[in-house]
């Protein structure tokens, strides 16, 4: 499953159009989800999109795109795996605390404990520095426990990294 996400997305890297309207991407995600998912979850998916859009309002990526394009594009990357609504919602919200103006308590109240846990776990992973020094071993162990807790956490992380790779030309060479 994870390998199919990676291989599919790597093969699509050169053909993807990174400058797309986030509303259009949302529409594609909902169309795709409707083919296999519980359609009663669509309002929650739309609410998460609206929440993320509001949380990232006025924030731009280095490409000049509105920040919301990143979480929405990351969610689109996941659609090949037919994710559940919780995974789609968590992907939309994965950066709202660290890069937006949202709080964990709001996420848990509005979208439930599963979405909250995935978003919080993604922030835990983000804080880990990937150096193999003895001081980082405990953090690496914690990260592995987080990933083992819910595979959806790593799927969201991989999808957002794939989108970041698609937009790598906008990064500073020193980054």
C-alpha cells in the first residue's frame, strides 16, 4: 500500500501541475471519495477544508501560492490509496497548528479525537531531528511509537513530503 503511493506519485512527478486552484482539488477529492466512501462524511471533509483555509489565510508558500494548496495537494496524493475521511481531514489539518492559527483543542472539539491524534503525532514527528546522536535516540523511539500507533500518521506525512518534493524548485539551495 505505501509502496504503491510512493511509486505512483514518483511516476507522476514530472506531469503534475502544482499551480492549481485548491477548490478544484477539493472537488476532485470529494468526487474520488464519493466512489468508495461514506457520503455522509463529505460535510466533515468540507468543514475541515474550510477550517484549514481559514487557519492558513494570508500565509503563502515559497512558490507564492496560498498555503492551503499544500494540505489539499497532499490529500490529493493520498487518494490513490482510497483513504478514510479521518485521514483526508487530518491531511487538510496537518499544518494548522504549526503553520496556521489553530489549536489542538479546537481540532479535537471540531473533528474528533482520531483527527486530533494524527495531527498531534505529525507535529511530534516534525520536531524530531534526524541525527543519530545519543540525545536523539529517545526522540527517535518516541517517533517510532507514534507511527506504530496509527499508520495513517505516516501516510499523511508521506503525502505531504511528496507534495513538498513536487515544489522543491522553490526551496533555497541551503535548505
